[in-house]
């Protein structure tokens, strides 16, 4: 996949889709953190929130990899997890869309 080329139009579509998915996931994460923070009552609750945030940061940082050689895999994961819809990738080359769709079924 590292030799896949992206046109300027595809790069724009990819950037928009990437930012949408990231924004959606971060918005949900912030809601979750707010909900957990309001229920803090003991030190153990604070440490649990810290652990949750550390885990989520690791997951998010690893998931959102904007190297063009990785985007097909990133997009397939985001679609599979529900952060992105295949329709939001319309305009990408058909072979890329087919690979993304196939990977979401795995």
C-alpha cells in the first residue's frame, strides 16, 4: 500500500474525512470524560479517570495516522468503528474505496 498515489482532490477528500472522524471521536471522548469527572468522589476515581485517559490517548494517537501509505487502513478502521461513513470518502479512486470497503468486512 505504500506505493499508492493520491491526487490533490483525493488528498482534500481524505483530509476532510480524517478531520471529521477525529472530531467526532474526540467530541464523544470529551463527553465521556465530563461524565466521569462529575462523579469523582474518591482518589481511586481520579486514578481510574487517569488510566482511562492514558488508554484512550494511546488508542487515538495510534489510530489517527495521516501517512498516505496508511490511510486506506485508517479509513477502514474508522468506518468499521463508526466514526466515518463510506459515503464521506466519495471521490476517492474506486480501487481505494473497494480496498477500504473490503477491509471493513474483515
